[in-house]
């Protein structure tokens, strides 16, 4: 058993002498709750909203192009309007 500890100490000594300007690295097992939860929850929420936005757009486009009472030009104008509406809203703020 002491032979194994001697190897670990020798390896630690070699590592410390190879990089004397850096302190020995210790792996921390604790994560600060605020650091771990905040950005991850916000990013997950934003990705969820982004996916929902595309889902709604695709549903609207499917409904638009299934309509038989609208002509091709009216469908094209609605398509362009639906795509440009968020840009118009972002420019107004």
C-alpha cells in the first residue's frame, strides 16, 4: 500500500515541478445554484419560444395554401405579409 502512495506523491511532485507557476488543480463538485440555473433556464425558454414560433408559422402557411377560395397572387401577398410583419414590428420599437 505504501508503494502506491509513493508513486502518487512522485507523480504529483513531477507535475508541480513541470508547472510551478500554476496552483494544483482541484476538481470542484459543487455548482453554485444561481450560476447553474439562471442562464440555462432562460436559454431553454427562448429556444422553446423559437420552436413554437416556427410551428405557428408552418401551421399558418399550411392553412393558407390549403385554402381554395384564394387565388395564387393573394396567397403570395399573404405569405410575404406574414414574413414581413415581425420585421415591421421590430422596426417600430
